[in-house]
């Protein structure tokens, strides 16, 4: 008797053979859509409706009130909030789970992802200031192009958040400094500092455009975690609509090249040596305000 997984695999293989390359690139479908959700596929912008296919390399965007939920082939789900631009850079799926992986870029706005048992480390999220790697995680990600801050928050599993505009110190050790006194020399070289998020520890992290990262515990009380994180990040208003839809903010011009987000303005170096994993209460508004 054929198992459910075998039948799914056969159906996927038949779909590939019948539909050719285009079918092979389909990574999932919308399960719900609030009007004002679109996708840009091969330069064509189309409105999304329930059951619409999503193709690898699609850019999904929503207006100030739009919203959509996607279900991928591995049954993981992605909820995209109002005023958001989300790029499905890469998606690899094997019905036998021998290989799986996805890279999703958030250009602006807010999203929430549930891995539904995807292999550890298979899924990565990118924003103009950060990357997020997950292990069995339900996570929300927000990016405010006006404040140039990325927010990450998890409710299950483990996640590692790293700034993207600070190179790893191991790759560039820097010149040897002369000993000029007995006092310790302040380390002002760029460093890559990552933090680990867990539901009962520091569950939220904020990364700014200079590579500074702060982790703290934020009580999660709202049922709609997508909009809740958007409100914390200053991109969703009390009415549940986007405050940043249609803006790129302060000359920041995000572009996606080869699956990587490049920001027109991402400068500065990390010079703070403060503890990045602290238990201080979360800020009542975006850190840059």
C-alpha cells in the first residue's frame, strides 16, 4: 500500500513532468488573502487570490491594508502583514525530506513563519540589516525602512540573529596594534556579534543599520503575533494597517541581486561593547526614536 508521503511524491513528480520547468518552480500557494496583496513574477504584477501559486523568485507585496498567508510544499506557512515586500529567494523541497531549504528576504514590513518541522538550519531569513537562522521555529520578522531596524521574535524553537553589514572578525583579523601603555586598547574594529533567541529567554532582537544588536525578553500577549511585532517595530498602527506602505525611507533603496538584499545606505561600524544578551525591559517604541 502506498503511503501518503509516497503518493505526494508521485503527484509532485507527475506535476513536474506534465508542467515542465514552470511547475518545478512553484513553491506553494496562498491559503488566504486580504485585498491589497500582489506578486511580481518575471516583471509582471498580478493581484493574489486564494489558491494562487507562488513561484521561486517571486516578490510578494501588500499595500497598507493587504495581507496574505502562504503554505509551502513542505506545509510550512508564511503570513505576510500589511505594507510588506517579501522575496522568495530560494526554496528546495524533496518529498522524502532528504533535502530542504529556503531563503526568504524581507525588504520592508512584517511576516510570521511556522516551520512545521522543516529540518534545522534549512530556512534563513534576510533583511537589509540582519540574517536569521532557525531550528524548529515559529518566528516573526519586521523591518522598518525609516528607522532602518530589523526586529526578530520567536515563540517556539531556537533562532540565531546576526547583523549582515558587519563582517565576521575571523575573516579580517586586522593589523597588529603596538603596545603603547599597560591600559587595554579599546577594540573598535568591526565585529560580527550574533545573539540566540529562545521563547523563555531573550525572545526578541533588534538590529540597526550600524550592526548594533540588542536582545531582550518581550512578553507576547496578542493573539495576532504578526501585527503585534509590526506594532512593536513601529510599522503597523493601532488600526492594524501599515504606517510605511509605499515608502522606502530616508534614501534607503533596497535591491535584491542574486538572492541577496543590498541596501543603498548601510554604513557604520560596531563600536559598542555593551552586553547584547540582556534582560532589560523592551523599549516602548523603535530604538532609533
